[in-house]
């Protein structure tokens, strides 16, 4: 099977509002897939269910063929499902080095070892250094995250998710709010992600979506409106009406 | 048995008047004011002084207790409470514990550490029986006053403009501010009202709970139970919580005196675990 | 490709966190030297050491794991009663009592951790307070076991290591308490600089991201809470052993409140906050109590209020400046 | 190296000099470490005793047996750990020759070991659980024990036609002491007793009193710490127990002289047995009460004050007997068997138990002029602590 992540008939409602409405979704292995939709379409709710922040009302989710619907958030991460957040969720008092080291140590199963020294762990040091270099954080690894420029913080979001060595990586609007000057570096980072990682990009920025994605799913009112290649989507009249047409005005 | 129930209700009524101000401050500004009991103590001492030094009758000293506690509340709110709203719960807790300590030691210094007493007028002393239920006159008086207060508070909270603004502000202060409701002034007023009620409760409670400088510490836990169990978004929540607490405490001690105060603490923890937002909290999305 | 030297830099940067600072070494030398420097104040020093250990325990959960607690006295009391009862009924060996106190308090911590881990700060404050009050009432009600309001009498300690009798001057007591504090401090220091410590800071900073980084928040917090409880239990055991007496006071609310003040004075989240706070608090208490024995509570309250209203920043910047001076001195000396 | 050594020498030298000079001082004055709860819920005990000690020094002079008495007052806030630490510091740093005070049983108990280890007499001026004097051979007591005050109550009650008694006591050492000694004695006489204990922190007595009123006893025997006595009395009357014919009896704590005025008329008619009343009819007591009230306006001396006054008396007596020798063993030996005419009547320290032997008076709370007083109307002479006497 070449499916990395799949949902079956996924539903989520808050009170009377249905935020996710019978969504069947498939993310192929190694995919560069984008999930788009207008504000309030239920994109983030969908991602939150995938990662376990929200519990679905019904339906199920599989990762590499395994049912993960009932797993905790951290168990999903350990099985290879990592994410970034639309609004920065960083460890404000840590340095990039510490943050990457934390994710790496949890992945290596060091997290429950109370007497291990971080610096004496060769594997941890090597892999932490690798991530820091890949995401060009090496020259600021010692500064407190809260003091870094916003673009760099977005970069750390991705680095921290990537440090979990995911098979599926969910990027929730990675470029949101990043100033133009820092944007290029960020997009390059996204483009450079290795091929064996399946990436689901949730994005508003059509420029980024069309440059990055090989496949697009359009979500409107919690429902899948259409799915296909970027070209197909660009041509689809329903999509244009519901979404693209709107976005040109923005 | 019914007599005990009656005693418990009277006790719960006083707890309600003491605690309801705290629940509104907590709900409105999300502020944990452990020093609430200090205002109650202030009211109690004012009543004692008014009766002993000024020779005022008991009934006249009650409004005095209310006013003085409210006045001190409004001044303190302006001067030192306001900067605390933005701080963390932990800071607020530490701050108000500091205030409690100061109040306890300060009262000790000013008034001495002994229990204070008041003399009730003759018509409030003693008891009578109706259908075999012994009814203490004073307890009946307390129930009547506090019941009236509870009803008028509920009316004020739900029916008046002040009340509807207050409810809006409790629900979401930011939105309320956006709607042009003067949240700060509203809060100052509510704070004063809450303190005044505490003061009144302190005065009414002298006969039932006693009054000495350690009052705010001794009863802090009772107020907190009323608030945490009753929730912070209504008048009825704290009211039923106070009733429950008063009756459970009194009946528990009557039936199984051995376990003493233990029951209510266990009750609080169990309730907090099962209903972390309070027993009577409205469901919020 | 990245160079080997970058790995070394990363290693170096990770090491920097746990490296012993000269000021730290100076601190501990002073602590032990105090035995010789202030021979007539060993009893006070002993109390400081015990309070420091107690504060260290709170720092572990408040400063590192971000759990607020208003009922930490529960564990102090648990440790004190466990150690006291062991000495009374089984053996007077201090280390057995210490282990027993830590185990008992740790167990209570483990059992109550599920209650504490849920809910907001406010719920935590109330639940911790409630747990402590319940333990207080339990200790009060089971008077036949604990001595109730009269206190636990007849705690007889054997000499430490079979050699050092607890004397009236507090010589053995101080060295014993300080040694235990030092040892447990070393362990705590090791733990906070380990992957576990890192993950605790992660949970404190941002629970959402922590779980998205693979940290099992609940289990890690429960472990930290249990460890902290055991530390508080150790403090309680030391208290019971060096005073050879346990009273209900060990479970009283003011213990928890004072402890908060200690951490507020010293600052949380760098291990030494509790120790420095304990020293400052006890000296303050002693000084105030000697000139106004009646009203020292007032001054403590005033300090609390002023600290929260803004004095804290001033104190902490002062502490930082002094520490910085020390560091420069230390570095200068090393060269 | 040499530099460090001189520093060390300097430090040692300083410490030595300090200890020598304080030893020299001790030759002149005899230091008494007075540890009392001056703050907290039991502060009134501390205030009474402190005032009485000051009064003693003013009235009887500070010099006894050729030594000047110097009192160092420390506040333990009613906290046993603090009491113990303060006692240790007083012994070690201040080199006191006598420890005194102790407002509550746990406070006295916590200090017993210090007294034993340091061989310093510990004069208990307030705490009243029977077993205290057994905790250390250096403890002597000038207050009273609860069995001492409670057993005569049982005799009086039985002799006055009371057959059925309900006891309400606070759930801690002294309360339990009072309950058991009264109940045993009263049952032995043939009466029936029902008991309930109220928590120390109990704010409301209503549920307990309700039980009493349903049991319809002849008398209610009560012991509560003096502070909450007023509340108890008021609720007793509010519940109509007095009108139902239930007599209020007990040891004198509940009608403590210090707060009796504040309790008000509800206290009228209470029958109590105790060792001291401010209304005790003797010239010595009249002078004592007058001097006490002159020095402390608004305060009336209670049994705590008398315990403090006689505690100082005992120390002075012992010092006169040893001719100023402050050796702990000699002092405690001199205290055994000491006797004097106290303001409460004749007292003696039992040479075997180091506890006080004194008269117990049966009193009735009455109005004397405009003030409430406990008026003594019967005397039981030379009562020993019955718990230890039986052993």
C-alpha cells in the first residue's frame, strides 16, 4: 500500500455546528499535498483531529495502515505523525538547541531517563546538530527562542516537527504572518524536505500552494469540495467560485 | 432532625452572604481574592465596636458593618488590587495571602487576640418551638435577612441593567468592553458590594462562628468551597453550594461527630475532580 | 555537509547548562563552613537547611514543571509522621526513617498526582489545598496513631551512622540535614539537566507543543510530582528526626504559604532559588521575631504584598548583579 | 596558608571570648527563658502569663537568693517546633537556667527532651494534661491538671442529685483528660455518661448541642479552650438548654475570668470546679487582682496568670533554697516539696510527681455588683493529680 495517512467518514461537531462533515481523505506516501479552503472551512479542526488535539465525533483515522483514532497525541508523534502550528507553539524560554534536543531525546526514548546527561549522549548530539544545520539554526542555537525574529521562529516550528523524524508531516500555514524578506528562506526550507516524508500543507497562500503541491484538496464548510492536481483545481469552476475567486480579492 | 436542618440552613445562609462576593470577583475579573475573609472580619469588628463603644443597637450596627467593609473594599480595589488583575493566579494568591496575614496581625495588634462578643437584643435571644422543631430566634433572623438578600441579589443580577451588564462582563470582559460597558467601574462597584456583603456576613456570623483575628484564615477554606463548588457565573450556584456546605457540615457533625471537619474537605476534592468548573456552572463552549 | 566541529559546539553548548559554576561551589563551601563560622546558630541553620530542602521540592514542580501548589505541607507532614512513627515503633535509625518518610510522601504524591494534573491553575491550587487539609484532619482524627493535637511523643533517634548522637546544640543535626540536602540537591540537579528535566520545562512552557513533540505530559508530570513529594517527605523526615517530635503543625496551611513566600523571594526555576529564599526567609523571620515577637506575621504579609506588587523584579535583579559579580570574580580567580 | 590560619584562630578566639563573657554574665543574673504563645489563637494565654510574670518581678522584687532574675520572653505562636527550637536556643545561646511558660500541652511535651538533655528545670505555667510531668524529671508544674479539676466535679454532681451527664469536650489532650477522668469517676459513683468530642477548629456547636438537648441529661459537662467558651455558652442558652433544666458543669476553663465579662449573662448559674477564681476571698488575692488590673487596664487575671505568678514564685523559692546556685539538679530538688501561700490558697509541689497540690473550689457564676464572677462556695482541700496519685 502506498497510503501514509487516511481518514474514513470523519465527523466533528461542536454543539450544533458541524466543523468536519464526513471527510474521506487520503495522503499518499511521499506526497506533496495541500489542503486549502476559505477561513472557517474547518482546516485546523481537521488537523487537530489528525494529531489528537480534538477527538472526532465519529469516523476513524489510520497512519500507515494502523488505526490511530484513539491514540494520545504523543503516541501519534512516536508513530511518525508530526505537525507545526498555525500560531507559534514554541518553548519560549528554551533555545533552539534545547528545543530540537528535546524532540530528538523523546524520539530516541531518552525522555524517561532522569540521570542521563544530554551532552554525553553521542547519538543525541549528532542528530540534534544535523537538524540545526539543515534548518540553518546553527548560528543562533544559543539564543532564547522568544528573542528571535518571527521568521526564524516559524523555521523552528518546522525544525521541531521534523526532528521527530515523521513519516507524515502536517504543516499548518507555515508562512502565515512571515514578512516578505524572511519568506524565501522559509519556502526553501519547505521545498528541501526529504522525499520520503509525506507532507500535508494547510495554506492560504496560493502562490506557495501552487509552487509546492502536486495534489490539492479543497475543504469548504467542513466538507471535501474537490480534489485533484493543481491544474485541475485551478480549472474547476466550483472551486473557483467557492474559493479561488474569493481569494483573488484578498 | 429538622432542628438540625434548620441550624444548617442558617449556617449556610451566613456562608452564602460571606462567600457570594468572592464568587463574583472571581468570575468577573478572574481574580483569586483569598483576603475576602479579611473584609468579613472588618465588618464583624466594626459591628462589635459600634455596639460596645458607640452603644449602637445591633440592627444599626449591621448597615455600618456593610458600609465600612464596602468603603475599604473600594479604596483597596483602586489602590492595590487593580494592578493584580493582569498577574498570574499564583501571584494573586500570594498577594492576597499577604493581605490576610497583615489583616490578622494588624487586628491582633489593634483589638487584641481574644474572641469578640456582642449582646443581642432580647427579642433575638432564645428560641421557640413549632410542631416540635426548635427554632432559634437569632437563626431565624439570619435566615430571613440572608434569604431576602439572596432574592434581591438574584433579582438584581438577572433583572436590572446593572445585572445584565455584569453578566455580560462576567461572560467575556473583552467583548463587554467592546460594547461600551465600563467594565472597570462595574468591577469596582461589584467588588465593593462583595466586600460589603462579606462585612455584613461577618457581623451576622459573630454569634454563630465567633470573631477573632484568625477569622480570615479559619474560614478561608469555607469561602473557597462555596466558590469552587458553586461556580462563578451566577448567584444561585454559590447559594446552593453554601446551603449544601452548611447543611452537610452541621448534619455531618450531628450524625457522626467523630469525623468532624473531614467530610467537607473530602466533598470539595471529590466535587472539584468530578466537576472542575463547579457544580452549578453553566456549560460553556 | 556539517563539520565535526559543529557537533562539538552542540555538545559544548549542552554541557554549558550543567557545568558547575564557581559561585555554586562557593555556595556549598560556605554552607558547610557555616558549621564552623556560626557555632551558636546551628539550630537555626538546621531549620534553614530543612526549609531549603522543602523549597527545593516545590521548585521542582513549580519552577520546572509549572504546577502550582498551595498544599505542599501535605508531603512535609506525611514524611514527618512516617519517619516519626518508624522511629517510635520500629527503628531509630535516621537513614531508615529518611527512606521511610520519602517513600510515604512519594506514595501520597503518586496517588494524588492524577487529581492535581487536571484542570487549571485555580483548580490545582484548590485541590492541593484540599488534599493538605484532608491530611491535616486525618492526622488530627487518628489521634491514637499520631498523637492528634498533642503531637507525636516518644520519637527517639539512634546516632547517625551509629556514631554521631543528636546533641542539644544541633551540631549533628545541622551536618546531617545539610548532607541530606546536598545529596538530594545533587540528584535534583542531575535530573533537571537530564532529558526528563528538559521535557518538564517543555510541558511548563507549552503543554500543547510538548505533546506534539512526543512528550507524554501526564506521565512526566506525575513523575515530577512524585519526586517532589518524596523530597518534601525527606524534609519532613529531617524535621521529625532533628526535633524528635512531630506536631500537627507540619501539615498546617501556613507551612505551604510560607513556602510559597520562600520561592517568591528566591525565584523559581533555577534550583538555588529555594535555597537562597530559605536563608533569607529564616533570617528575616528570626530578625523580625526578635524585635516584635507579636507581629512578625504582619511583616511577612507586607513582604508578600510588596514582592508581588513589584518588589520581586528589584530583588531578582539585585541577586543577578551579585551573582554576576561572583561569576566574574570566580572566572578571574580561575585564570 | 598562614593567613588562613590566623583568620581561623581569630574566629575561634572570638567564639571563645563570646562564650566566656556570657558565662561571666550568668554569674550575676539568673536567666529564665519564658516561652509563651504571644501570637496566634492562644495569645491570650501568653498575655496573661507575661503580665503576671512582670507583676511578680515588680511586686516581689527581682532579686532572690542573691541572684537577679532576668526573664527572656520568646514567642512560639503556639507552634511546638518553634517552642522546642526556642528552648534549645535559650539553653545553648542565652544560657538560661530555667525554662518556663508553655501555654499548651504539645508545647510543653516538645520541650521535655531539651530539659532532660540540658538538665534545666522546666516550669510549666499553663499546660494542663496530666502526663506532662512524666515527660521529664526536670518538669515542675504550677498550673493544674484537668483530672485534678474534673474529678471533684463528678463528686459534687453526684452528691447534688445529678444522675445523667452528657460531656462535650474539645478533641485534644486536655479535653480527653477532662472527659475520661470525669466520666470514670461519675460512672464509678453510679451515674450514666454520654460523650461527644468536638473538633479543635469547630466553629459551630449547634450540632453537638442538639444531640445534648435530645439526650435530655441532668447536666452538661463541658471543657473547651477558654477562647471559644463564650460561643459555647451562648449557643447553650440559645438552644434553651438552661430552661430545659440542664445544668452546665465542668472545669473552670469555660468561664475563664479573662472573658467572663464578654460572655455575659448567659454564663449565670454555671457550676464549675477550678483552682482559682479572681473572686477568691483572701486579702492576698484582692491585692493581686488590684495590682494586676492597675498594671493591665481592661484585663482580669485568670487561672493562667496565677500559674505564671506562682511559677515565678516557685523559681524564687528554689533559688532561695539553693542560695543562688543555678545548678539544674539542685534547683529541681529544691522545687520538690516547696510550699507557699499562693493567691489561690495554699499550694505545694508534690515531691514525688513535681505536680502541684492545691485546693479545688466549687464555684457558681454570679453577678457581683455589675460584674460577673465565679463565686466559690465549697472547697476540696489539697487535691493531688488523681491520675498520677493512682499509679
